[in-house]
C-alpha cells in the first residue's frame, strides 16, 4: 500500500492511473477506522481498480467548541486496517498543504444544509463540502463512497456534485452497526461504560419509529413524540433533534407519504451521536 502526503504527488499518481484507463474509487475519512470505514473500502474495492483512502481531520468542519483537538487519531493502526482490506493508496496530507496561508475559498450548498445538523453545527457543512471538493480535485476519483450514517452529509455531497457538474459518482453505503445495534462512529470511543445503554436509545428510537410506521402511523409528530419519550427515559441523554424529513430536500414533513427519513442527534454524556433510518428500508439492528 502506498502512502502519499503531497497533493501534487497524489494528482500525478491519479492522472497516471486515468491515462491507463484505470478506475479510481475514493473513500474520504478522518481516520480512526472502524468496521464502517472498512466496509466502505471493501465496497470501493469491488467497483474500481484502485482504492484511495484519505485520512484528514478537517479543521474547517469543526465549530470552535467542538472536538477538533481531541478527535481520536492513530495513523499506524489505520494503516494496518486499510492494508487488511487491500486499500491501494492512503492520502494523508498535512494542514499546511490543504489550507496554506492566505487560503480563502469555501463551498456552500444552500438548502439541504439548513435543517438537522446545519442548525446546531453552523458552518459544519461548508467545511465538509469545501474539503470534499478539494479532495475530489486532488484524488480525481470516478466514484466516492460515503456512509449513510451521516445521511445529511451524503445528501449535501450529492447536491454539490449535481450542482457543480462534478464528473464522479457518489455512492451511499448502509450504516454498519456494533453487535448491540449502535451505529459505528469514531466518536463512540468517547462513551463511558455507563452511557452505553443511553447511546442505544438512538437505534432503539429508530426501531420504535419503524414499528409505529409498520402499525400504520403516518403522523410525524406522533412518531417523533414517542421516540422522544423513549430517549428521555434514559439517563445522560440530551436531545439535539428528532426530525422526520423528506430524503431529497431534508425538509420536515408532517405526514409520511413518500421517501422519508427519521434523523436523530442526541448528546449522550458529552458525546454527540447521530443516527437515521429511511422508513420502509431494511434496518439491520
Ligand atoms: O465523514 C467524514 O469523516 C468527514 O466529514 C469527511 C467526509 C471525511 C470530510 O472531512
């Protein structure tokens, strides 16, 4: 496996693959891999000749009070894990390459960034779209694979790719869960042992929502209300949002009619967790 740290070298390497007619699949990450990341890499491996994985903890997507400095990092462990699934290239740029002095350009997707995490994390998606566009220009992939646990991020990136006519395909991969159902996230390491049951209320909430939907309930407020009651009944939980939205524009809906997602953000102890479920889709938990 090749490790590339320079932007120029990454661009030259990708260009040489493209000239040979090879397909490149890209998995953007902030490192500290778990099975969810490996699932993205395995999917990438199936569809392309070369799998490029970036590891970059992007400062512009963290708010001033967020966990940028304490975000978990372990490059050597990440390398071994990526190697175990035969990733081909790790792109690991330093901050000075990604945001040199006098950096001043940002990308803003206007509507689908407004609801959900866009409310409690102002500026977050501006950082995500900016870094993803930069990475797409550096890695030059044919495909980029994103986990659907970050459903809004996946939606925002698809919107950017459409709006800016980017010549690549965005692929969404189902959420990978721990044995007890908790959606995998690098941030799960922050959870204290006594917070685990409370963290499981996110998946418990989406299961309850699906059960109510299966029983014929279509009123968003009724479903969200029951999920709220469940989550509030556990210690250490502080709900940021429980919302039921259209999957394309992420607007809140009153009544579930077409493709609709329930999205949750809950702070458990001091760890902010998110999860979601599209009604009617299989929930492997
Ligand atoms: O999902 C993530 O890990 C990050 O938001 C991403 C897409 C790598 C951009 O920094």
